[in-house]
């Protein structure tokens, strides 16, 4: 009988030990997931002038920051691009300056990089500069075809895509919507900008990023609450997730999770599946974010506060 009791005791002990191991594994997994879903402020960089977009240059190891330097729709010629190092120290506040060295910049916003070319959305024109020297390369003027070019992304085919939020600023200080929202595309020969999609289902498109894993663009709207997926081939859009709206920037983490900024609740949030979870609040007017994927560092331009906040995502 004592032998039987000993066997039972050993069995119970083993069961408890196994159960503890399972719990430990679950706890470890939960802790890892929690660490992945955090954002820690690394640095706040001051001294900008209406910063609208941040772009990481992986080869150069620097951040570019576009500065509207005035009112977003004003063709005042005083916009500029700043360059800061990987740790957030200002390397050149006026790396590219409108009116200097033949450069034209009015209200620069979103940016993209292909090779040595930095593409910049500028109200009704797409402009290209040498990312190493800042020298102007070329501009594609759209005139009345565009009203408020906003963000820039590069597709898998090397073509450059530019969102047009299609808002017009009135003399009285109001904002109206002109007509059907658009995303323009610059062909691979770099000759023409033409509409790639034209539909109000875009919801005043703002940020855009290419998702290579799923072969789609992710487009976030400022005038709607649904984050959209677009294959770049037709006018068909699908909803990824819905949130508070007034989205501005969007970036894609290496593991496929989506980062978005929103003016509606002053947040930087994480999209996973069809859910959106706030990582950081209290970010008044968070504009077009940039991402250094190797370090999981995201740059958040603070439009009204003339600064850029750097956050590290994860533990």
C-alpha cells in the first residue's frame, strides 16, 4: 500500500511540475508579447518648423524630416528638409532649402527613397533630390490635377505612388473636399505622373506604405476610420481594420504588424489583424511617421510642437 501511495505521490508531483512548466511557458509567451507591444521614448528632437514627415535612410544611417515652415497649402517657397543622425542629433537643419541651390520646396510632406533619389510630395508636385548632396534632380508638376499631395511610397515594381488627400483650403481658413480622392503613380521611366486609382472610398488618403509580404499597399485615411488595403492594380479596396480615424502616418514592422498615427486621439497605435491598440497617447498632431526597421525605432513628427519624438518599439 505504501508503494502505491508513493507512486501516486510521484505522479501528482510530476503532474504539478508539468503544469508549472506549462504555466511558465504561457507566462513567458505573454511577457514576450507584452514587450513586443510597447513603445519607449528614446529622444525628443527640437528645432523644426511644422515637421510633417520623417523618413529613414538605411544606407546613409540618417533621418530626413520634411518641414512645411508655414501653412500647408502655401506656395511660399520656404519649405525645407532636415537631416538628423541615427541617434536624433541634428546634422543639417536645412539640408535641402527651398530657394537655395535651385531647389523648389513649398509645403513638403511625405518622402520615399530609391537608390540615391529622395522623392518628396509638395502640394501639387512630386520632387526629386539627391539624398547624399541634396541637389535637386527633377520635379513633376501636376497643377490642377492635384490639390494636396501627401505621402509617397515605392511599389514592388519600382514605381512611385503619391496620395492626394484632395482637400482645398479656403480664404476664410476652412477646408473643403474638391472631388474624387486619388493616388498618382510615376512610371518606371520617370516620365509621367498619372492617376492609379480615383475613388472616394479612399476616405481622403493620407499615409501609404507597400506591404511586400501581402503584395499590397496599406493606405490610411484622414477623412474616414477604415485602414485600407489596395493591390495597386484596380479600384478595389478592402478594409484591414477600423479605428478612430484622422490617420496620418503608416509604417510596417518587419514582423508584419502595422504602425499608425492618428490626430483624432493623439496616438501612435499598433494594428494586428483587424484590431488596433494604442501604444502611446498624448501625441498632439502626430504626423507622417518614419521607421528604422533594424532597430524598431519609429520617428513621430509633432506637427504643432516643432519636434520629432523617437520611440523604440518592443522590449
